[in-house]
C-alpha cells in the first residue's frame, strides 16, 4: 500500500514528478508566482521599456537642404523640394515677399521668379528650365 501511494505522488501532474513538498500551495507560500502573474509583469515591463526608447529618441522628420541638394545619410541628392526652397530664399534676399510653400505650390510664382531673378548665380540649377533664352541658338 505504501508503494502505491508513493507512485501516485510521483506520477501526479500529467507525467511530471510532483513530490509531496512540491505542491502549488507551497510554491505560492515561498513567493513563486503563477504563469498569469509572470506574463502580466513581463508584458508591463516590455511596455515601459518600449515607451522609454521612443521617449528618449524623438523622430526627426525634417528635410535638410543645402542649396539645391537634400542631405541624406548617403550624401547630397538634388531634389525639386530643395531647389524650390533655394528659389524662395534667393527671392527673399532680393526683397521679394514670398514663402517656401508659395513657390512649391504655385508653378506660376516659380516661373515668374526664375524669369525675374534667374540670372543670379545661385539659381543656375534651380531655374535652368525657366530662364529667358539668351539669343543664339534661337
């Protein structure tokens, strides 16, 4: 009879060995947590760590331009956005009240500015297609 009791105690718990001193009540008394409590604490720790990462590194979504070129991690790239920004910057230096958005959104403003101040050396690349023809060839 005693051997049968020992075998029942060893085989209890779906094939895992649970001994007399290894009951769920004893584990909770010694401070061990259940699977649900472990999962919820791990999930909350993950949420806190992810939020700290995003708070520590704010996204920088601004486009940086130098003249007609957009600065990227691979080097400068000629983009229409930066060319239009250059046209507006040069126009403001001549005293013309124009915004970057106005040049970007209104093609007629861009054409007028290029025909008016397109002879400036800073606009050779930006206004290449809009400048007045200079005579020969017709």
